[in-house]
């Protein structure tokens, strides 16, 4: 269900869309952080369970993310992928305005911090993901995601050849009528929440 409070920008000009996105990010982040932790955890578990039909085992290298600010924690999904013989990578921001790189990771690996102080593997063993779990704040029915606004995933996905299979992961309340996609926005192949999988 889309959120009727997420009124459209006044025009399709990038300046208007950008301002609208800032407001939506603030609103959606506040809503996510306001969720009771137990309820947020239960909804996150439902979303993780909804990944099962995608059969992530078919992908040799799975890219995940380190959960911050109430994001769905997918480290158990990563551990299961490793147990099945796959590899797992984490994104590392190496410079503002640059694509991220992906470093091999497993539970217990020595960790450092990237440019944004997010935990990342210390060892720089680079691998390209075959599939990528991507956190999102908002999303629309056309599988476009609204992230934090840094553009790191869009720049990275535009630079990868071949591109990985991209799975956006978030909560139902993040669904919008549209994120008003721009030429730089990269569409997800699938978006999964606790009750939805797009495209249906």
C-alpha cells in the first residue's frame, strides 16, 4: 500500500524531485526508527523469510550490507550462503562520489571502518557480486529504490559489467506511488518486504 502523505513534487525538475526525496527520506527514517524494536525485528524476520523463493544459492558471490539505522539484518542469510559453499562480500566506500568496492567477508573476519564509519573487512580481497542485497528506505511499484541519497549504489551498479542481480530489501511502509526516477537511478530486479515481492 502506498503512503498518501507522500505527496508528489510540484514538478519533474530535478531540483523539485531532490527536495521531495529529502523530505521522504526524513519521514521514512523517522518511521523506521520509531518502530518498537521487537516489532521491527519480527517484520525483518518476515522479510528475510520472503527471500527464500529467490534461491540465493544459485549465485556464487552474494553481496550484502552491514545493517545500520534499523535496516534489516541479513548476516544470517550471508552465513547460510557461506555454509552452502558460496562467497559473501560487503561494500566498502573508498571515496565520496566514487563507486564502492566489494571485499570478501565471513563471520569473525577482522573488521575496520570505511569513510562513513561502517564496519568493513580489513583484508582487501576483492570480488564482484553475482547478486546484491540492497537496503532501501522507500520504493515504488516499478522497482526503483529510495536510499540515503549518496548515490553509491547507483554509481556502482552503473560501473559493473555484467551487473549483479539486485534485490532491494525493506519494509512495507516504504512503498511510494513513485520515487520519480531520474536517468541516474538504477532499477532493482526484485524488491522484497515483509509482505510484498515486486514485480509480483
